[in-house]
């Protein structure tokens, strides 16, 4: 189906862009001081991240790898039910981001499933991140937006009368 094709295209685009930019970061930014692009508002800072955002879970690399595998499998299983272009883009972004960081965890030092993730983009008040991370975050925002708009995975809108009303 066309929506599955969109999901796959977005996932592949995110994965390729993520891995190409990480290869560039390793080649040009590793062991160098941060590069100011727009003053303090945008810096290129090379970080080998063994955990998740904000330095959380540095000893849980295997767990994060398994979560990425689980998320990827869940998205692949949901794909045949896609009827919404927005959901195809959002799930493709999540899948591409999960696979991008999983690729790092599988193939980078120190060992398979224990590899560090290359992060290289720094903005104020936020941890250093990469293309995969930004795709995951942007896709999550898109999913929230689609949910608030009542757009289902199958593309049909949930009418206001069928939504459950929460009692205070």
C-alpha cells in the first residue's frame, strides 16, 4: 500500500541521513572542541553517549537496544493497518530514529549491543542529540497532534460523540 511505502521511505531517509551525519561527526568533530555555528544557540559538540537523553541509563545500553527492536517490530506489525499519511510519516520517523540509534548500539565500540550512540547537535537547555533523536521527538509531537485531531491510524476521524468523556 501507498502509506506503507511512505513509512518505509521516511524510515530509510531518517536512517541514511542519521548515519551519514554521524560518520561526518566522527570524522570531523571527535576529539575537537565544540564548534559554534550560531553563538551559544547552536553548537556542534561530539559526544559518545552510552545511555539515553540527559545521561540517563548509561549502564542500560542492552535494554535500550531491546526497546529499539521492540518498537521497530511493533511499527512493522502496525504498518498494514495504515490509512493515514500523517501516521505513516510519524511512524516512519520513529522507526528510522530507532533504527539509527540501534545501528550505533550494534556496531560501535565497545561491543555489539553495548555501543555508544554518536550525538553531535547542541542547543541551549537540551542534551546533545542527533538526527535520529530529533526524528523521534518530532514524530512523537506529530503523533500527539494527530491524536488530538482525532485522526486514527487507519485514517478515519474519531467523531466527538464516540470519544470517551472523562468524569472529574
